[in-house]
C-alpha cells in the first residue's frame, strides 16, 4: 500500500487569491452594464464558445441593455482560479469544484445553469489492463482534487479499495494526453475530449466511467451571487442565450449540424467525434428538465457525497472543522451545512423563466 502523493493544492492557492480579491468582488457586485464569463474545453461547455462566436450572446445581451463577453481559458483550474479572484463574473465548472474552490474560498456563488451531468464523459484508463482492480499499487495521473479525483475515489470504493492503495500524481489537464504517451504513465483519469483522445491509443482501456455514478458529476455555469443580485439582467441574458443554443444544437437541421460542427472543431475533433462525446453527456436541452433535476432531493444527497470527499481531503475551506463548514442552499429553502456561511446556491429560477417562456 502506497501513500498518496500530494501536490501543491490548487485550492490553497485559490483561497489566497480569493481573500486578497475581496474588494474586487464587492466592486463587481455593483449595478453594471458590462460583464465577462469564462469557459474551458469540455463537451458540455462547447456551446459557450459557439454562443460567443455566432453572435447569440450579443443578441441576448443587447435585449437587456448590457454587454457580456464569453472568454475561453485553456486551463480549466486556472479558469476557476480567475473567477474566484474576481477576474470574471461567471465561469463553467463542476459542482464539486464550485464547492471546493470559490465557495470554499469565501466567494458566494450561484449555480445559474445546470447544463448536464457526465454520463460516461469522465473515465479511468489503464494501459494494457482491462480490469479496474489492476489499478492497485499504480501511479494514477489526474488533475488532483478535481472531479477526476472524486471519480477515482468512488470507483475504488466500489471494489473495496481506497486512495491509500494507489499513488495519486497531479498533472495539469493541458498535459494529460502527452503524459499518457510516456512509458511512466500506466493509469490516468480525465474527461472529454481528453478522454476520447487517450482512448484512441491501442494500449488504452477504460475500466470505469461516470455512467456508473450517474448524476454526481454535474456541469454548471456559475455566477457571483452578489453580482447576480445586483444585475439580474446578466442571469437572464446568459440563460436566454444558453437555451436558444440548446434548441439549435439539438435539432436535426442544417443550423444544428453547423453548430455542432463548430463545437467539434473547437474541441479538436470532427462532428462524429463530438457527437460521440455528447452521447456520454446527459445534456439538459430542455430547461424544464434542468429545473426538475435541480429540485430533486437526489441533488442534496450528491452534494453530501461531494462535501464529505472534500472534507476528507482538507479542501472544504481553510481549517474547516467539519463537512458542515461551508453551507449550501437548494430549491425550497433546503440547506446543507452552516446556514450562517451559505456560499453555494442552486437557484433554478432563471432556468424556470426559460422553461416558461418568460425571458
């Protein structure tokens, strides 16, 4: 049994940045006309690039007399760091990373859009081994403290192992594919499109994926809560643009194929490759489905799993004495954790507006 190799925690760096940026957050929460949100490459987030490129974002921002720039950041963790530090008003991230980095760092954050959940888009890959049990004793390369790390922990638990039985090696998502090509890397955990690229290699075998824990790895567009409260037009513009994009890209029309083709090329693949990634992404094309998912009590259970994982790894807020340290709020007033420290909010009200045609 090998000890876990702990690299420098992205959370610790982000917490420092977030605390230092508190005045920036206050300033950005004022009534404003100009906003920026960021996104990074992932199957479920590719629509944001197309929304910006196609002019759809400008269309919806103009409707509410604001401007919104949608900016691509190549490094996923860096995008979250920049949002947490106040550089952006919103950012794409998973439910786990939203809780650990901005919320855990004291930045009150609202899950504005629940876009999808990973239904096979995250996976564990071994070289020349086809059983998960073969991972015991291996170095496992992944983005430490990300959903890949969470997926690994959940997978190990299902076969009676724990993280003590492997050696976690931290690697930037930008370096994972190149790292897998080296002889030293025999096991990795990652997400699409990196996952599909790695799986094209003849020696690569996927031994576990997120379809085996459905609904637990959730992909969001989050926004700063104070900014949203002061500027509800931002929420309306983002949600309006998103669901118009969902309607177009999910259609079997030339416009839909053109949109998916753009997203495929931006993700470094072709239309067939991107559509295969969408097959393992449970997209909520219909806002009513996203609202229903957000209101389901299972979300509370999932976030309880997540906070327990984060607390175990010491990344649920600096010096958190228990999993209750950071509070979360859900539809209907339900909460988890410290109600005096609510830092992550699942608010389906803007998605409900889209579902009811009120945007």
